[in-house]
């Protein structure tokens, strides 16, 4: 998170150095986050001598979209070219964090309404919390990583790289503000295989993570008794958001 904050600060300073045509956009909306309805069963045994384990059952609704909230910086050149960098979070049973970057072109602006086609590239992750492992003895061990905290959180997760062609519509409400909406279609360019992410604390009480394949011998993961071997969360489909643009 500190690295992300520093990156956003650098982007803001860079945009500010370009001139006065930059803005902060705060938005909410819906992105694809497709999950099948049913019972998600998970069982895992760790590598420590005490063989700590987790057996959980998560009821998953059938969903096509998830709620997102975020913000981005836009810069518009004198030739009406748009540049964008931002962050957003997916919240709910399926949650995650993403970085957006891209651009577009303002094709219409009559001071009361503007239209801009855009192409946004997204790198991020999405996952589902499966539960917590509680230790029986001194530590919990995952792939030679030892956790000394009382419990370790487990998530089913995967990373992705996406492209979203979209159209942005804006309507000024004052000299420095406008309300806007954007509609597009999200397409996956690259999706990693799903994996398990474990997060806890080491012997120095510092947060650390470890990964494990969902196909490992000590893992069982199934939806409605059908074992999951690859990706569970779908990311292609309609994307809609709306919000407030503030000229800085």
C-alpha cells in the first residue's frame, strides 16, 4: 500500500507539471466478477509437524458483476488527447485491487456535454476469502514459510491483465466540477492460474504472505463437489461507473 501511495503521488506531481488541464475523478460502479452459485468446499493441511488444518464451506451466490470504488487522475492535452492513471477496489464476496492506465480522445465538447472514447488497461487481482487456519503448536508452515501468529488468513486468488474499451460522458455542473459516467466492455488479456494466498505474521510480528497451488496434494477445493483445477472468477463483460470529476 505504501508503494502504491508513493506511485500515485509521483503520477500526481508528473501530471501537475504538464499544465492546468488535469483532474481527479472519484467514482463507483460495477465491473464483471462472475461466480457460479453453490457451495465452495475447501480443505488444507499445512507442512508443520502439528499438521494444522482448515476445513471451510463458503456459500457463493451466482453473480455477474461486483461493486467497485476508486479514483484516477486524468490529463487533457491542448489537442484533446486524454491520459489516465488510477486505482480501484472490488468489494464484496469477491474482492480485489487494481491499477488502471490508458487514454482516449475527447471527440465532442460543447461546454454543456462532452464525449470521449477511451482504452483502459488494468492490472490487478481478485479473490475469495476461504477462512483462517489456527495453529495447534508453535507455527503454521506453508511452502517453507513459517507463520507464528495465532491464525493465518487464506484466500483463493488470481491476477489478471485486462483491456476495457469504453465511452465516457461528462456534464459540467460548475467551473471546476462535472459529473460523468463511463460504459465499456472488459476483456481479459492474461489471467494467471488461481492459487491460495496465506497471510499472517512471522516471529517478529511482521506481516508476510505465502502461496500454494490449488492442485497441491494437501489441498482440496471444489464447487458443488466438483473439484476446481483452474480459474473460478470470470472477468469479461460489461463495465459501468459514474462519479465526480474535480479540476485541480
